[in-house]
C-alpha cells in the first residue's frame, strides 16, 4: 500500500505569511514562489511537506538572519501565533486563551497541531503540576514548535514559561514544557490577628 503524500494545509501557510509581516517584500515573495507558494495570490488547500520546510527556512532566515535555523524558526513560531491573533477569527479565539489557562490551552493547541497537516502526531503527557512532555512526529525544524508553544503559554497567562527540546531521535522531537506555579496556589488564606485592647493599628 503506497504511503500517502505528507501535506501541510492552507492555514499553516497563512500563519507563516502573517509571521513575516512587513518583512514580506517583493524579494521575499519571489523566493517563496520559487519554493512553491505564492503569498500574493490565492493559497491552495494544501501543499507538500517539502514546500512547508523550504518556506519555513526562508521565513527563519528573513526574521532572524544571524541566528541558527532552529533559533530563527523559534522566532517564526512565536510570530506565527501572534500574527494569528491579529486576524478576526484568531483574535476571537485567542481572547479566550487566558480564560482557558495554560493546561487547557496546551490540550487545545495539541489538537490543533494534528489538524494542520495530514501526518503530524502530537502527544501531550502531564508530568507535574505545571509541567508537560510534548512529543511531535515527524519534525523537520524543531525550533518552530518551541516558539509556538512558548508564545501559547505566555498568552494563556503562564508566568516563567519554558519550552526546551529534550531530545530529537529520528523524526521525533520531545519537548519539556513548564511554567511557574501561581504563588497563591495551595496557600491557606492569611488570617490577621485581632488587635488587642488599647493597641492602635499602625497608619
């Protein structure tokens, strides 16, 4: 049985174009067309994985020309989510992200990853009160998801968000996602001692 062609759907390329923002000048647009996508025209429903990888590499080199590919792709991942929030639909969806909180945001974003392509597998496992392990497969440029999930955690109200690539084996990338617990979490309410007679509260 032949293996289905790996495809990346339209919404991922829309996010990539938004991530480029003002950097999408004519030379950049020409390079994207050479990679297989016309950012000035109507996007196709889906593109081969190779087109996505080349477009992502180009975006990384434009947005972070002095960085490594993974670090540049992290910048793209961050701007990808921020750009999505600038759209009408995206702004409505991301407005509820802070209400969802980081736990439910991660569950939702993991599901969304699986709908952006016809091949990506994403598995989320909670390993602590504010810590998860995310496994994605197949991953070509690991830094992209590092930026994407860091931005998502920050948007959800997670303080001290951290996304670290734990290991990459074959086509799988395993990330450690964590953030600082709320200071008030688990603390009993403070009880103030009553003033004794004849003692005045300090002003």
